[in-house]
C-alpha cells in the first residue's frame, strides 16, 4: 500500500487523517515540531502505538513516502515540504487528500461546517448514527470520549458502506474541496474572515451541496440565494442549559451549555434527513459521551476546553458557570495572529462573562515557531479586558506552573476552574493536574 507522510501529525486534523489512512490499509508516517524539541504528546504516542512511524520535521521521514500531506499551517520552507518537492513526491493538502479518499470509496459525504461547534456536532452525529445502525465512517477534528480511535471511525466502507461524516474547515477555505451529498452549517460569525467574506464563502459551499443543508434558523437569510435545500432546525433550550425541546420532545444534549443543545439539535435534524426516526434519534443523542477538550470534566469542578476564539470562550464560560458560579479561567492564546485579530472580541467576551469573585490568568501566546509576527502578548489582552472595567481579577502569568498554583488556590475558595486554549498539548495535562490536586486536597 502507498505510504503517506503526514506533516504536523500532532494536530487534530492531521492526526485524524493519519488514523484514517491506517484504517483504509495505507502505511502512514508523521513528523512534528514537538519531536524536533525532543518532546512528545498524547496524540503522537497514540499514533505511534497504532503503527505510525514518527520522525522529526527535518526531511528524514519523506525518503520512502509515496506522498505527503500538509495543512495550511505548514510553511513553504518546512524541511519535509522542501525535501518532498526536491524528490518530486506528490504533495496533498489535508482536505484534498481526504476528499480523494472519500471519492475513491464512492462515499456519500455528510459535511459538517461552520464557524463554531463543528467538531462537537460531527462527534454527536457520528456517534448517534453508529448507535442507530448506520455504521458511518467518521473523521472529526477532535477525539470522542467513547471511541478508542479518538476522532476517527472506519465504518462499513470495506464492505461497500458509503456514509461518511466529515468535519470540514472554513479557516483555509478547504471546505470548498468537497461536494457533499448533505451538509450541516452550524453557524456563521466573524472569525478567520470578516462576516461578509464568511457569508460569501458559505454561499459558495452551499452551491456545492447536492441535498439538504441542516442549519439553525436565520442562516439561509445570511447566506443568500444558493442552489441548496435549507432545512432549519427549530427548538427551545431549557433554562438550565442541559437540553431543550426539539420536535415535540425533550432532547438531552450530552453536555452543559446552550451551545451543546443547538449542536445536538443540528445532529438530530441530520439524522432525520437521513431517514432516522425522532424517538430513536433522541435516545441515541442522549447517550453521547462527549468530546475530549470540549467542556471535558477532568474533576468535579474542573473543565478542559479547546475554545480559542471569542464566541467559543464565551460559550465555554457560560457552560462552566452552570455548575461553578464563581469561576477561575486559565487561557492561552493559540497564536499571535489570532490574538491580534480577535483582541477586541476576546476582551469583550472575558469582560462580559467574568465578574466579581471570578479570576482570569492569561498564559503567554503559544508559539509554534515559524515566521509569526511576535508583536502582541498576554499583557495586551489583560490591558484590553481591564479597560472594559471588569471586576474580575485578571492577570498575565509567566507560565503553566504559576497558572496551576493560582488555579489550585482558587479551588480552595470554593470556585471552579476552566482551562481553555488550542494547539498547546500541555493544557489538557494542566487541567488534569489541577483536578488531581483538588481531589488530593479534599
């Protein structure tokens, strides 16, 4: 079988691609900057156990590859990419390769796209369809708690099964590489692009979908005319944020927060579009075990979340406050560019969500190397939040040890702690360490 070398294998999308390649019978190798630094991550350890040969990102892993896969985060001077081009080895963007694998399998693709919530919605839909007997192949941008393989599942593709549920990314416009049979659009908001540009992008995407597009109310009006059959999901969240009314029945969302109810409602509406009944769909969604790093509870009063843009951090804090009215938050901005672009939005989200008795500790920006412009930092975010007159304690901290000490002290006062941020593999470890210290102190 051809061997594909996956560059940046610890990334959520790239690790899922490597797992799918193995599932489909290909050989896979991978490289990552963490290996360059003599480190590993939980994701890399899992890939190695599953049979992915791992290399530093110095070009050495490319030698025997038949193709390499890269994401939009891989820069042009990456040693693996330079080595592949020098050897004439084909280079595929992650989405391009995923679309090719689906096409080669003759898949009926259900694409899950949107600004926020697509990973959780993909996981909810994939696990619900599994429980409903549809046996889908699933590739999500995060790991499911209930699945040993994390964010991937090989369905009945080897025996002729055609249903694939794929999370599609708008941040690099790679969702336009797909022409799904059906799709979910979770929401539209300004994030990687201005809102008007986002609307235009999803108008193009809608025109590529052959069948139904499930979405919240209001999305079709935002996108405008398109060659698509919009299917708006309608429901009312419960006051406690742990479910709501949908299709005349109560839908438990499998996680705290109104945003989780809307994700579940979208997944449920797609199950109906695929021919499932309401009662069995509600039952399947109620059994959803959650996603790793999506309001994942590491302890009774400690949560870990991948939130990394203003809307996501606001939703995560609202969900945590359902159980912890006094909340301490550890946040690491996941890049200089995203912090610079979203500074006002982050400041508004934190200042509007945290008040008297709450605390926020901002870690230094996660630095993945490369040519990023390093002209903004945690102190700038702290200043922007304080300028809005917040009554919460807001501080920049030097590193994880200081954040851990502050969070553990906060727990002793009876509050809860939420750890948030993307890309940094030390954040989930921090959430578990805080929870362990909390349990030991009881």
